[in-house]
C-alpha cells in the first residue's frame, strides 16, 4: 500500500483488533487446551488499549495544533 496510513485508519484498525480479541480470547482461555492464559490475554488487551490511547492522544495533539509528544520525548 502506498502512502501514509492516517491516524483515523490506525485507530479504526486497533478498534477492530480489540473487538476481535474481546470475542475470541474468552474461548481461547477457557478451552480444554487453552491457546492463551488469562494473564496473557489481559496483558495483550492492556497493551492494545495503550496503543489506542497513544494514537488518540496523537490525534488530539494534531487536531489542536500541539507538538506531538511520544513517551520518552
């Protein structure tokens, strides 16, 4: 794919992924042969929510004209 992927599209993709995980992780954790532990599922969800929060912060900063600050800046 050519060109930059917009923040809006990145956020939409993260939202789609979060919805997918919310749907499948319970089955993966609760199956007879779990593909994922509950702790693993929780940390994966936490990380993805953090990604979403970072993208939304960048979007707000962009829309308000502020300099985008990433963790560690």
